[in-house]
């Protein structure tokens, strides 16, 4: 199937930051069978990430405050890309920066790589002090970043949106106006967990990003709103654990989905979800009935 | 290589106030796991609690195709785990991480466990001594610290592997009154000649503060030391960058680069 | 304890819409022991509410689309208030309207009742076509409604905020500027659940409000943000199931809490939570350590 | 008055492909519950699934201080419920709602159950016949519809209460081929004289479409009819306004005003 000019193998991809650099999951499932691989966010320079603890479990969800730990673009190009390039699965590289220029530079250098089939622009990470979500909550800054990326690359661009906004369609439309070829939603909701014994945060940072089944109802709603508001494909993300969950996003208007937190619970999640989804679609050739 | 596998519960016994021993059938894990490695256990089928729980391999029996886990109920995940009956299957991911490294040049193996920290030491002791039978020239000493007599778990079983088991409890209700580092210091100062230090290695597992103290002792005495760390985990396989520990070369992942680290590598704060 | 001029019996109240008119729970717990009773939202005229289904369970949460079903102010004053007035527990009446005038009228008529000790202004209901959340996502409209209520009553006013905004402190500050004596947060997150068999909504409406443990991390974060931004007391709401959860909100800066969805799971929830909270506070006299 | 109570599981048996019978000790429920009422059951201690599950009282035995529930596993809540072992306690809220009303003027009691809809009819039949022994002048007829033979649950037991049990299955694998309303129509047309209609009452429980059809039959034949409805519930006690059903006097709550309603009250769409 085709999505915004990317030839996906199927509609079930893996979500940025939850599937490492692919390598980590290669023992557990056949990477060739994924709809696409979306890498963890890459930054221009290496980032050490946030202090531990970085993970807190919450009811039917988890908070993370990874803080975009990664080795930077050069390392990625040298060490990770060659591995990922070996698979028949399209590779979508997720990028994050502290300024529009950084995003543009990342996009420019990545588009030289033939293995890269698309760029997902993370303007929605809640775990960094500069950049990230600060862009994605502001229509003007969203436009600025996406326009800069658009100018820097001819690759398909997916703008990854944050749910921490009053109206996600405003941000989505801004991204489309600036040249986004697709939208993905949602990144994590900003949350907190307090250690009642110490009175401090249960994360090394004050806040983290909430993911997992807990956020699915919010994610489905936002995908529905986006799909009706914009004329580019929407990729649904948020709490997908089963083929039924994936179907829910497709019915809400998504063209494809990304599986995130589920990878931690079940290393075979994306392929199991794909099988369940195919099975469901088979039984329900056409079911779309939202008013 | 680790795999995700459903393993049958062969035995499941309460062995302490909140402590359980779980025997699982897995030829794969029993043949591939190394002491110090762990499995990531799915404690329930619903989404709350959502994440797997890391548990060390307590025993690894390749011959029988069995592994044992020893765990304490401390929260909802372990609580649910403790309710699983014999015959049911448990979804495991493992063996994970880097375990203890056994250096053939070392002859004296000092193992210090605090609380549930003794869990991986059993597998390690059995490995060193050749699964139960003493090996000539290799001495294994096990030092255990616990809150009180009741939470001093597995002592009798450890004595089957070595007759050198010393214990300490915070309240003195069993063994020496004190903590496990008291035992260690005492041992190093009065039971081991300084000349044996280079032939010795300390392995420790337990609460962070204990490990920090053990590392400091090892540093001062210039004894090799391997520590098994704990951190909150999501993936357990190095993918999420969720379980960092500060090392001299930056953050490393407890689940993948550890859980066992050379004490010299670690940066405490 | 005193909160914005209301003499609470203790910091654990019940949340609007989850405790009926008190009567429904009187068999299960001693209403005299609650911190306060907050009524379901009352509107000027009777409201029939939304078509069924109105409830969908989601992972660690639920969506509701009740749509403010209630018999209207007159009925409340005649049938429910006399019952509620019998208890020593302070009564906080939650009001909802389609215009600032309606809110003001409700507030005016309620303040004549000596049994009413405070008014919680619901500008955050996501389940009505007019009014409700439409006010609470807009700082200007928030000001308008709260100012109108302020003029109409001398009772303490609590503005109940919606989490479906980019920055809850902006709305909170607007409410305070307009005269709110306290803020309560959060109302439900807007969510959707799709029936994958039919393709339609699993609710009688398209969207519903997400409540329960799933939303707790978001609620704690917003309460934390509010408590640092405004100089009036904040009441914490969202997924409180245990005394530990309540403690988390107090540590985040709330002065009191409201227990919502938990009432459905455990009819004794508020008093159990109060006992657990007291026990915790006893063991940790002072634990507040957030940076 | 309803109470929230932990009740011991005295018996728990699989009685069909996905069907279970659960016996619980509760003197309170056994003495206070009426046929047609229900209990709201907490199926798990964690927050997923979060809400209680409404289950009708299948049998009410005040003498023994026991109640029975009959349920089908259709999702996660009932799945978790089915795993609960004898001896464990279950958190129940009940008895809830308004049950069937037994009008002493009625002599002929027609009970129609579709699928799990037969659950509350057993308690009702036992009540009408004086818990098992037939009462002079009262005739109880039970009509059961199910998908197939396997899901035709409880027929034998119902026969202990009345010898007038008729069955239908969609596929004809047991009883008549057809649905329960076929049995009802047939019964009314060929086994009951029109003059008995005023002395008769129909009680029905089952899927919405079945109930609608039964209501229509009752309306046409001018027979009194009580229907037990289902709706998604949160509180179960009338507090959340979550379980509305359209009636001639506006929305009423299935949990509080029902689950049993006079068919004449209901507005179908
Ligand atoms: C590599 C590794 C090996 C381990 N081996 C064992 C073992 O052999 N036996 C054993 O009993 N326990 C072991 N643990 C700890 C065990 O993972 C935790 O006790 C368990 O995850 C708690 O889950 P819970 O749901 O019961 O508690 P939760 O409700 O999640 O938390 C209760 C408390 O447990 C602690 N905790 C929770 N998760 C972790 C974690 N991942 N690491 C450390 N502390 C945690 C926290 O202090 C928390 O307050 C190991 C941990 C790691 C990382
Ligand atoms: C008053 C009342 C009495 C009932 N008595 C019985 C009984 O005696 N025996 C019995 O087996 N079942 C009975 N039910 C239905 C029972 O409550 C549901 O089957 C149960 O709640 C499903 O829970 P679950 O978690 O297994 O399924 P879920 O995973 O929640 O849902 C699975 C499917 O079950 C259906 N369902 C879920 N909840 C309800 C509900 N509250 N009402 C109707 N359908 C629902 C839906 O179609 C859904 O798709 C009764 C329902 C009500 C309202
Ligand atoms: C541990 C973790 C790390 C993540 N890292 C990134 C990241 O680097 N870049 C990004 O765009 N999203 C990141 N995300 C967000 C996910 O891609 C996804 O949008 C979000 O988790 C919601 O989906 P889920 O509920 O299926 O996990 C991360 C999520 C988690 C849980
Ligand atoms: C069924 C239901 C009905 C509600 N009705 C109202 C209402 O009428 N007015 C209001 O201000 N909030 C209403 N709420 C929101 C709650 O008061 C509360 O803010 C929210 O549910 C979050 O808290 P919780 O997670 O503890 O339930 C309702 C919530 C639920 C679940
Ligand atoms: S738990 Fe994911 S990297 Fe260690
Ligand atoms: S379930 Fe709450 S009113 Fe019926």
C-alpha cells in the first residue's frame, strides 16, 4: 500500500522510540514483514538523555522521560542505517531538533540516503527542555519547522503531532499548509507521577510522556478529528495492543498505524496485530459508519 | 539469543513471609541462561499492570530443562504472579542481559546478597562449584543480609552449594546483628589474607546503597567486583533506553549492558 | 479545614456526576463523614441527556456521555436539596449552563439557600452541544462565565476546568481573574471508542469523557501546574482510587480532592480513601519535595 | 436495601461451552433478593477491567443462605470471573434494581428466555411455584431459545421447577428449529385459550430484538408483559445516569428503575 508516497508493506508500522533501531527486535520478529520501521528520534548531535528513573508504570499505561537519548546523526548513518538498509521494509527516520535549522539539516542529510523512504518530524516530544513539544503546541512554530524540513528534502514528510493541545486540527492544518505529506498522531500526553514516600517525582524529571492503552480513547478521537480536517493521510498511534485496536484507528480515519508501547509487552506485537487486523478486515470487508 | 516463550509452571511454593519459589519448564532457558541474567515476566493478561517484571534466574538446570525464580511480593505485579497455579503457563522473555563473568584466574568467590539480592547468587554459586559438587581449588563464600530472620530466604539451600554461608540481620534475629557489608568487611579483614585479594572476586546483588558500599570496599581493597543492578524497565532488551545507569562511559542500559556491571565502571551519586 | 471559605470536614469530597444526589449512596456510607458533597451538574431547565449507550469501559478508565441529564433547578430545590440539607456535610452545588446568563441565574437562585456552601462552575463538560467545555477551552469565555457568576452570588465559587487545553494555567488564571475562589481540575478528557463490528461509535454520541485511573498522570500534572500558577486553592480530581492517589494530588499542590469514578467501583470509596490518606499522612507528616 | 459485601465462592462449575454456574454464600442476599434483581460483581482487583459487571440472580435460597449466578463468558470481565476458584471471596453489590412483580391475579406464567436470558427466570419460576414445589392453580411455562444445543443451558434444571419447558434452537440441533418468539406465538395460539389471556403474564429476558418482538406479541394479544433489560452500567445504583432506557415517561435507568420493566412503558426505536 502507498501512503504519502511511501510504499508501505502493510498498514502496521512500529512507533518511534519503542522499537530501538530495529536491531533490538530482529531476534523476535521478521523485520521484513513490518509495514515500515520508524526509528527512534535522531538528533544532530548525540544526546545523553534524562537521568533515571525514566520509566514509571501507571494504570494501563506508562510514563517515560527518556529525553531522546541517541548517538546523533553521524553515528546513526554509520552504525545503524547499514543494518536497517538490509531489509525490504521501508525505513522512516524520525528526527528531532532544537531549532528549525536543526530539523532542516537532519532532513537534508538523511535524504541523501536511498534507504530512507520518509521522514517523521517529531515536534511533539514532551521530554526535552528545548524544541520537541514546544513546536508542536504552536501552529506558527509548527509551520516554521515543517516548512524548513520541506525545503531541505524531497522525501515524504510526516509531521508527528502532540495531543497536548486544545485543537489538534489547527496544528495539523498548519503542518499540512507548510508541506507535510502526512500526519501521525499521537505522541504522548504529558503526565506526572509522585512518589508519596519521598514527595518527589517518580521520574528523574518532573514530568513524562504517557503512553499505552490508557490513552487510546484520546488518540482515536484526535485521529478522527484530524482525518476529517486535513486532506493528507493520517497515521494512528496510541495504545494499540491488538488488531481490534488497530481497526478502531482505521475506522476513525487513519490510513495506517504505529505500534508503540505494545512492543514492550509483546515482542511479536506488530506482526500479531497485523494478523489480527487482517483477520478482522476479512470478516468485515467494509465497516465504517461514523456520523 | 533471547526468546519470548510460554513456560509451564511446574512448581510454585511460598518460601518466606512474602517470598515464593517458582519452577518453570523451559529447555531453551535452562540450556542458554547464564547466572546473573534475568527473564522479563508477564504477570497478567490485562493491561493493568501493563509491563513485564524482571526477575533473575535463581537456578538453571539444563539437565532437567527447568529454571527457578525466587521472588518477593512487593507490589501488584509480583502479587499477581504469586497467585499463578501450577500447570498454568507464564509468558517469559529471556534470557536477558549480561550476567556474571567467571574469570578462571579467580579462586575465591565472595558472594554478597542483600534481601532478594541472593536470588541470582544461587545460580552463580552452582555454576562456580559445578552445579552442586564442590570443585577443587575454588572456594565459594556466601554472605547474606536480611531485615530479620523471616526474610532470610534460601540460606539452607545455599548451604547445599557451599558450607561457607554467613548471615546477618538488621535486628540480630538470625546470624550476626548488622548488614551484609559488615560481614564482608569482617571476612576480608579477618578471614582472608591480603595476599589472596588478587585471587578473589566479589559478586554482589541487593539494594543500591548496599552495592555502593560493596563497591567502595572493593575499591579500597583492590578486589575485583561485579554488581548486579536494578532499574525500572519497560522493554528489557535495550530498545527503549528506559533503564540507564551512569557509567564512566556515559549511560548504559541495565537490561542489556547489565544487569551485572564491573564495579569500576559505575558512577555513583 | 477551610477551603476558599468553605468549611470542609476533611479533604476528600465526591466528584460531580459520580455520586448522584447523595441519596443514592446514603445506604452505603455515612454522608456526614464526607469532606463535602458536590452534586451532579444542575441546569436551569430539565435535561434529558444523551441517547444510550452512555458508558464504555476503556483500559483502566471509562468514557461517559451522560449529557447532563437532570431534572433542572426547580426540581433540585424542591426534591433533592431538603434531603442534602439534613447532613452536616457542606454542600457544593455544581452548575452548568448554555450561556453566562444561565450560569448567573443558577448561582443567584442557589445562593438564597442556606444549605448551599459553595458553587462549582462546570465549564468543562464535554458531552453537551452548547456550553460546557466550549467555555472552558477559551480564556475569554471562561472569564465571562465566572465573572457573571461572581456578580450573581457571594458564595465561594469553584471553577471546574477541562484538561482538553494546551495550557490549563491560562484558563485557570482567567477564572481567578474573574473572581473564582478556587479551581477544581480535572474534568474528563475527550475520547472516542469505536465498535469495530459496526464501525459506529460505542457511545450514543460520537465522543465521550474519559475518567478513571487512566487519566491520573495527566490530572496530577495539571494540578501541579495550576497550583504553582494561581494563588487560590486547587482541588485535585482524576482517577483517585486510593489514599495514595489522593496523597499524590496533595503533594502536587492540591488542597483537597474529589473522588469520581472510584465511587462506581467501590461504594465506600471516599471514606476508604480518607482513612488511607490519614494513615499515610500519619506515617509521613511532611513529605513534599518537588523541584 | 442493597449492600456491598465480600461473599465466599462455595461452588463454581462450567455448565456449557462458555457458561458457568457460581454459588455464593450470602445470608443477606439470599434473604433480601427478589427474582429479576441483580448483583454488580467486581471481577478483578486491578483497574483493568475497571467496572463491575451486572449479573442476574439465578437462584435465591434463603434457607441455605446461598445465591447462584449463571453466566456466559463474553469478554474480559466474565473471563476473569470464570477463573475464580472455590474458597476465594467475590466483592458483590446487591441486590440491585427492581425485579419481576408477581401479580396474585395471574395464574398462567409464561417465561421466555433467549440465550443467557434464562438466568433470572429460574429464580422467578422457583418463586412462583414456591421454590420447587408446584403451587395449586399456578401454571409455569418456560420457553427457551438458544443458538444451538450446546448453548441451551439449564434446561434440565428448569424442568425440576416445571414440567412445561419448551426449547428452540436457531439451527434445530435441539428442540424446535426457530427462535423463542416462535415458541411463544405457537403457545399462545395453540395451547392457550384466548379467554386465559387476562389471567396470563409473560416475563421475558434476552437480546433486545427478542424483547422487542415479545413486547409486540404481548401488545397485540393484550397480555401483561414484563421484560428484563440490559444496558451498559457504571454505578449500578442509579447515581451515574449511565444506563438509560427510553420509556413513555422519558429516560429511566435500567439499574434502578429496572432491569424489569412493564412492556407497555418502553419505547422502542
Ligand atoms: C534485572 C533485575 C532482576 C531482578 N531480580 C529479582 C529477583 O530475582 N527476585 C525479586 O524478588 N525481585 C527481582 N527484581 C525486582 C523486581 O523486578 C521487582 O520487585 C518487581 O518488578 C516489582 O513489581 P511489582 O509489580 O510487584 O511492584 P510495583 O508495584 O511495580 O512496585 C513496588 C516497588 O517495587 C520496586 N520496583 C518495582 N519495579 C522494580 C524494578 N524493575 N527494579 C527494582 N525495583 C523495582 C519499587 O521500589 C516499587 O516501589 C529484579 C529487578 C531487576 C531489574
Ligand atoms: C441487569 C443485567 C443482568 C445481567 N445478567 C446476566 C446474567 O445473569 N448472566 C450473564 O451471562 N450475563 C448477564 N448480563 C450481561 C453481563 O453483564 C455482560 O455479559 C457482562 O457485563 C460482560 O462483561 P465482559 O467483561 O465479559 O464483556 P465485555 O468485554 O465488557 O464486553 C463483551 C460484550 O458483552 C456485551 N456486554 C458488556 N457489558 C454488558 C452489559 N452491561 N449489558 C449487556 N451487554 C453487555 C457487549 O455486547 C460486549 O460487546 C446482565 C446484564 C445486565 C445489565
Ligand atoms: C519509551 C518511549 C520512547 C519514545 N520515544 C519517542 C521518540 O524518540 N520519538 C517520537 O517521536 N516518539 C517517541 N515515543 C512516542 C511513541 O512513538 C508513541 O507516539 C506513543 O508512545 C504513543 O503510542 P503507544 O501508546 O502505542 O506507545 C516514545 C514512546 C515511549 C513509550
Ligand atoms: C458518569 C460521569 C458523570 C459525570 N458528570 C459530571 C457532571 O455532571 N458535572 C461535572 O462537572 N463533572 C462530571 N463528571 C466528571 C467528574 O466529576 C470528574 O471530574 C472526572 O470523572 C474525573 O475524575 P475521576 O477520574 O475520579 O472520575 C462526570 C464523570 C463521570 C464518570
Ligand atoms: S528496559 Fe528498555 S532499554 Fe532497558
Ligand atoms: S449504571 Fe449508573 S445509573 Fe444505572
